[in-house]
């Protein structure tokens, strides 16, 4: 039995009864304010440091699930995907962990509430929605922390997408990863807004899995990252507690820059930005110079996410007509 299978067995062994005919679940996308970058265990997606994110309310993935005889059947945004598709192969390999027997397949229908090209329909909401749907289909009745462990096996950042609001994913210390769980932290902040600025719809030059491994192996600054992340986690919690946008924004922005700096110094370098990414950053910084409190964060791609409050929304909309603006705490 592999370590991944052993974890699934441990978490689901209590289940009696037969699966439901079908199940469906939704999970939100999330934007990390303190990034997960670097694994201490690539097989179990165990991070070297804790991370903190904000979930994006109604933006995310809805996944429907049922069992069938034979191979998996996967539809994404109403399009049937070929089993040879990279996305399908990764999904089916993950579903192998949960297959009742080798002859049983899953019918998976996933729908993203934003176009995939918007860069929000990441693997995070996808694997989280899938695990929530599996929990319903097999009637495991697992708690969210346990579900975050299963979602993590699909994609690290998915651990955080099993919750709404502000979420901390604790890096944990055990080899089994049973303490590497995500938890929602208290703190509603109805005035907070996230603007997503799309600058490119093309495929990433390199996936986050490979980019992380390269950073850990070759970035000369990687040994500093754990301390940076720890300090940023502290500041973000304080900012959330006090509704301090300046502290939240400056910390999230600097954390994102530090992550990208690690990548740039890797060999060979990893650069997710395009010229348009820099243009958005400079426009946001000019707006800030002009007295509008708006801050930036960037994940493993060229798109920029803006952090600001409702009172700045009109100015941000005017400056970034192309932005999708999200209210993480209710619409
Ligand atoms: O979950 P993955 O393997 O796609 O990694 C995501 C990493 C970042 O989005 C760049 C940061 C994060 O914490 O979400």
C-alpha cells in the first residue's frame, strides 16, 4: 500500500453503507496572501511553511460525481475531455485512490463559475470540490480538516479551498502529514475586495509542481523563505484581526514578490510574468501613489490580483476596466 493509499484508508475505513447514486459539491477558488511555495514531501504535498489565503466566495468550481462500470468519463465546462488529456490523467490518477475496485470508473462533471482563462479556476477549487463531492457520494461524513488532507493530496493549495473566508494551512511536522491541515480563521471583513486582472490566457510555461521543485533545489535564497513566511503569517493575522488593509496589503504584496524572487534566482530561472504583468503592477502602484490604497499579489502565472476596500472600488474599476471584482464576504 502506498503512503497516499494508507492516508485514504485511515480517513475512510469507518464508512459502512453503499455509495449514493450521485453527489455534487462547490468549492471556492482562493488567493494566497502568504504563499505556499516549496514542499518538504512531494508525494504527500507537504509544505515547508504554513500559508494563508482568502477564498473567493461564489467564484470557484462545482463538481458532480457518479460511479460507472468501466473507465472514467470526465467533462469540464460541458466539454468531454479525452482520457489522454493531461488534466484527465492527473484527475484519474487521483481518483484511483478512491475507486471501489479496478473496474469502476467515475463520471465527473466539473463547471467553473469563471472562465478557465480567467486564471481563477485553478486546481485548488477543482480538487477541493472533487473531495467534497466524494465525501457526499461515499457518505464518509468527514470534517473539514480531514477533507483538507484529502484535497491536499490532489493539489497543495486545494487544502485551503474546502473553506470560505480566511484560511490557514498549517505546514505540520509529522511525516504522515496528518497534522498538515487547513483551518478557517475567524475574521469576517465585508469591506474587503479582490480584483482579478487577467493579462494572458495562454498556458503556463511551467507547472507549479516542477517550478517549486526547481526553486527548492536551486534557488540560493530558498533557505530564507521559511523565516519570511513565518513573519508574514504573523503580520497577516494581525492585519486580519485589526482590519488593517495597509498591513494586509503590504505584507501580501511583499510575500508575493519574495516568492517570485526565489523563482527568478532558480537555475534555470522561472518567470511567470509577462510585460503586461509589470504594466498592471506599475498601474496599481501609480494608483497607490495617487492615494488609493490598492495592493497586488501574483500566483504561479502572469495574472495580478488586487486587494482593496469597498471605498476604493470605483477608482479601481476606472483604472482596471478588465478586472473581475470579488467580494469574499458575501455579495
Ligand atoms: O497547489 P499548487 O501546487 O497549484 O500550488 C499553488 C502555489 C501558489 O498558487 C503559487 C501559491 C499558493 O499558496 O496558492
